[in-house]
């Protein structure tokens, strides 16, 4: 015996009759006739198909959609020739536009919020693949946000970049009259490297997940680096700590290695950069960037490159191994001027001095 086809009472029989009378679309009218028959006289789908002049497959599909979605299963708007689309492309764009404020704050870490908003819009649950296709269709992507310190002030960063040429001119005018060396723009920073392992994604065959050794050992060494992006050159020094004394040693080395230049050196506002007893060589002038603004420090790119290419997924059994690896990385970067220039020649540094 065939199974009886029924529909849920989303609408009364009188409301469905009104839909049949008022619709000007023959296809919708047929669907409402199927729903009406399944509501007022439930019987096998084959009999409903015969009575309404449709196919058995159509009856099954209409009843399934109506039970799941209600009126929207039949009255949903035209969707740019996309079969079985829940929303038009314009409606999808409007939905995602409402979620943009959350997205720009980095709050949409999973698809759950998008799925919930979509389901609220269409009035029923959808499969997760519907959401995957939605976000791909509208060129959304999942990326890691840029970190920013809570005290950072973006307007100060923009002002720093905009006023950079003027500040450089002022520093040039403050040179002694006897100073005739060429001016060069440089940037300096310190990076901490140690034995604590850093796990990163890696390539491997399908069906296999590598296992690496990871440890937390608080032993560190500090790399001091000053880059001259326009020349593709840098000066480096490995020291045991960061303080005024170590900074004095580093500035002396930079001064000697670039003795033929008058150096304007961009640095952050770390305490050892602003120490009262800091000894700044005659051919160096310090230029302080805004606080909490690592995004304008070119040397940060060097640290990122070294950590990714030389320190990821590795186990260091001693601090000497860390030092050896760090020396290798810095030497390789120093031997490749074009690579160094491409990583550190920030737009605000590309001015004629």
C-alpha cells in the first residue's frame, strides 16, 4: 500500500484557495494545488500527481519543500536563473553587508553567525555547505587579523608617515656645518629568539599529520639589526639582553659600518632607545616612531621572515644552536640585497634625501 502524502498546516485550506485564485504564475498555481490536495484530502503522491496534472517527482519535491520551508517554498522570489536558490544575489549581498561591521572587527571567527543570520532570513535551517558556497560566491575569505595594541592610535601613525619628509628635512638642517656626508635613512629594532618552540602549518602528504617536538625553555638571545633599505644593506649584532649598554654597543657598530653616511635612524620608543645616558654617535640622529606601531618598522619583517623560515617546527637543544641558526639567517639575508630591499623598503622611506 502506498504511503499517504500530507503537508503541515502552515496555511489553512481557505488561505491556500486564496493563493490559487490570486497567483498569476501557472507553475506556482500548480504547486498550491498540490499542497491543497495534500492538506484537505491526504492520499498517495501518485494520486495527487494524477489529479493535479503533474509528475510524481514534482509532488514529492513540493510537499517536502513546503513542509520544511512553509510558504517561502512556493512564494520565494525569482533568483537569477539559479535553481533552488534560497535568496537572490541582491538579497545575499544585503545579508552579508549587515554582517560586515562584525567581520571588520574580526568577530566572525566561524561560519556559525553567518549561518544563523542566513537561517533567520530564509526562515528555516540550511546545510553548512550552503554557507560555504555563499561566502565563496561573494569573495569572502578567512584570514588572520592584524594585531594592534589597545593603546595604539592609528591617526598618529598616519601623521607620522605624512610628516616624515618634513621631519627628515628638519633633521638634515640640524647637522653641523662641517657635516657633508650623504644622508641615508635607516631603521633599527631588536628581536628576541630562544629555545621555546613555535608550531606552524607545513606541507605534507594527504592523510598524514607530522608530530614535532615542542618545548617551553625560557632562554633567549637578542638580535639587533639596522637596515638601509635603499642600499639593501644591514648591520647586525647578537647580544645577551636589551638595555642602554647593549644599545650603545650596537649604535657604535652601525656608526662604524656606515661611516661614510650621515644616518637618520628610525627606532621605536623602547626605554633603552630613550635612555638619558645613551651615547649616540656623531653621524647618527634618532627618529622616534609613534608608540605601539610596529607596522611602520621595516625590521619587523626581518624577524617574521627569520621565525618562519629558520625557527618554525624546530627543536633547539641549547642556546648555542639558537645563536648558530640566527647567525645563518642574518648572513643569508645580508648577502641578498634585493631580498632585503623588498622586505624593508617601506613607502614612507622612499623619499629623496
